[in-house]
C-alpha cells in the first residue's frame, strides 16, 4: 500500500498572507493525522515564506506519525535538522525567486558534497531522501551518497498529464523507480499530484510514499481538511498494487 505524506506548507501560506497566527499548521497536522495521513511534510525555506522555525519546533514535539522535513542542503538547515531530529529529511534544491521547488537536485554534480553533508544526519538516525528528476544518472548518483530514499519529482508528469507527452514521462518515472530499487534505494514521489493524476503514480510497483500538498489544501477549502485527506487516502488505498 502506498502511504500518504501530507505537505501542509500552504496552510502556513494562508497564515502568512495576513502575517498573523491563523490558520496554524500545527493544528492542521493534528487534523491530517486524525484523518489518516501517514506523515507530515513541511518545507522550511531559507526565506521562511510559509513554514517557520516555530512551526518546525512544535511539530517535532507534537507529530505522532512521522515528520518529514524538506530543506536545502545548507549548513543552517543541517544545524536545525540535527537539533530537532525529524524522522526524515528530504533534500531539495532551492531558488529564491521560484514559486515552488522547480526541479530536482543535481546529485551527479554535487555527489561528493552530498556524501559529506549526509553523514551527520545519518549518524543520528535521520532517514535521508533526495528529491530528484526521473533521470537514471541522478538515480545512480543518489545510490552512491548512502541516502536511503529518493523522492521522484512528478512535476513534469503533472504538467503533461492528459497530453501526448504523458506516457513518455510516466515511463521515465517507472524506469527510474525500477533502477532505484535494483540499487537498494526506496522510492517516494511528489509534486503537482492531485486527485486525478495520482492514480497512475500509485500503480508503479514498489512506490513507498507520495508527498502531496497543494491539491489537498486546495480541496480542504471546500470540503474541510479531514475530508480532503480521506479522499486522497481512499485513492491510495484502492489503487495501489
Ligand atoms: N515533494 C517535494 C520535494 C516538494 O518540494 C513539494 C512542494 O513543496 C511537494 C512534494 C508537494 O508538492 P505539491 O504541493 O505540488 O503537492
């Protein structure tokens, strides 16, 4: 069964729109867990545009499932991760001007840096995942860093969904998953997934967890957060193979 990590960054985005205290992502995390979410994902960005240090600190004490901290591979973030010790860290590239994470990490280019960067995290028992595009060279390089997981970037798949390009990019995701498994990497996926395009992704054999944020928080505006999580869980529970 493919599990569901719910990314609650955009609950904080709404809070930041007014610079106040509501809605609180800490309350959102509790509702997500009660509704069946398997993990809570937050991205602590360098510019703190949504999730902030206070959120991460409280969530590290209150999350009952698993806290997955998305972060850039910087010294500042490494220090925070070592302090709060989330269940897992997902390393993502970060550009200041982007609206959201635009591409995967270039592990091929940064392999030696990442190998060293990961060591302190792994030594205290934090699980590490690398967010990469479905590119076989990136998969091979990821396996050499000693990270236990990769998270495949499904943004391009989401953009091409229902177009003639969909099959090609879906096949890339399948091939990348297969190679990763042969190299003993576990595979998550995420970015741009919604209630329509997710079904094909959960049919990929061996997929472990999907991290989904924007579509769940968007649906929550209309049906409530608990229902939005339950609707996504229903798809994962019934379409996994
Ligand atoms: N996975 C990673 C690594 C991400 O950076 C994001 C976006 O923050 C997501 C998953 C969730 O993407 P979305 O909000 O489009 O569902």
